[in-house]
């Protein structure tokens, strides 16, 4: 009678998931009148490409969205968050062109855990590379960036209001509401931008 054969253990080979390479870019431009969206997009994208490992496969760029608006309420940022849930995505990183343009106040502390839950890394130029959630210094720096972003926005608002007050004194501009006694409100010239003329009802 022959020697009994030893059992042979075999490993169940599961199909390997597709290797995720490449990065998604996110940027933001708040206004269209005071800055060119195309120029803003190009310099933010160029700045992001310096700090990312791999190529940028797709871009998300919000135009006309204030930095104080949460990510889930911004058009392109919301699409980026939705794409995270796609198990077949071919990318594993997000890079931004400027941290202060993308996050406001405590927004980063709310968005970053959601992104890391899908094993997606975040690359920030102000950090010089990838954000490490286990690095306390990185967390402190991102909180400081959010505070700087909020402070910058408040300074812009104050300067704008002060400039409008100065124009009232220097140029006699009317800021709305009931006109002063003895004055009438009349229509001004058409807006210098043609697409805004259609919104305001002015003739082209």
C-alpha cells in the first residue's frame, strides 16, 4: 500500500483590481469680471503639476463660486466628491493649485477625511507635496491656511465697501435705495459686457 499523499493547499486567486495612476486637479476662480477664468485656470494647473506624482488625467474648475461655499455646494467640487465613490476610477490623488483658493475656514478638516476614506491622497502646494493625515504639523498648517483664506476674504470685503463709500463722496455715485430729496433715479448706460446686458435688460 502506497504512502498517503499530503494535501496540497491552493490559494484562491482573485482578479487584481486595476492599478490606479494619475491625479485629478481642482481649482477655483471666484469672479469673472475682475480676473480671466482661463488665465486663472492655467496658472493654477501649472502650479499643481509641480507637486504631483504622475499625470493629471482630469480637471475640475469652479467659476463664480465663493471660497466660503462648502464643497458639496460647488458645482465642480461636488462632481469630484461624487467621482470618489466610483470603484472603477483610474486615479488615486487630488492636487490643487492653491490651498487658500480651495478651502475656507475649517472646510479642509471636513473634506479631507472623506477623501482619505477612499484611499485618495491630497497634494497641496503650500505643503510642498502630499498631505499626511498622521502628521500633526500638516494638520496645523492646513488649519492656518483656512484661517488665512477667511481673513483674506474679509479684507477684500472691507476694502470693497470702503471703496464704494469713497466713490459716493468723490464721484457722487448712488448706492441704491430711496434717492436723496430733489434727485431722480434714471437709467445708466448699457453694461460694458454684452452677456450682462441681456441679464439686466439693457439694450445691446
